[in-house]
């Protein structure tokens, strides 16, 4: 899987876990092309997994948060209006936008932007037009089993 394939994977599924196992697909396993047992850093394709997941994290069409089971979750922008519409019904920490930065010394720093501060105005405007039940249906259809009844 290359970056274009990974981008399509996130777009098509809407909500995916970066590497954890859960009710939605794992991008690392999609990149590896097989289930990963243990830490993905020990997988033969670890460098490719790292490169692609970091490129996905950097895309402005992908929200990086901890929406599913407090694990790193990617949410494609096409679902942001629905997510914003129901955001008040979810724990605030689930929708904190995460940005990983690398310092000159090589240290990794995780910057957090609280919800709804990260929400673009046009997404907020779209969210206001959505019915809450329809928004939940959209989110649940992209994350079956993650938020109760599907």
C-alpha cells in the first residue's frame, strides 16, 4: 500500500484506527497487508508503516484524535460535520485534535487543540444544518459497533 492507497482507505472508511485493534479497521494492518501481532515496529514493513501513517497524520483532510477507545483515530473530513453535530454528546477528550511535532533535537511533542477550537467555520456551519439522529447514523455507519447500536 502506498500513500495514495492509504489516503483512499481513510476516505472510504471514514473512521479508522491508526494501529490499535477495535471496531473499525486499522491503517497499519492495511499497510502491512496482514494482521500485526504485537508492536507494529517489529513488522518487516515498519518503516513504510511509519512513513505512511505520519503522512496521513499531516493531511489537512484528516482529524487525528482519540475517538475510538482512546486510541489514535483518523476521521476523514467528509465526516466532520456529523462528528461536530454530535460532538457535545461525546467526551471532550475524544475530539481533541492531535498534532505531532518533531523538535530539532529529534524529540516528539504532541500538541493538542481542544474541540471545538479546531473546527473550521464551514464545517461548523454544515453541522448546524444536520439533524442529530442523521449525524449519529452517519458516524455509526462508518464505525459500526463503536458507538452502540448500529
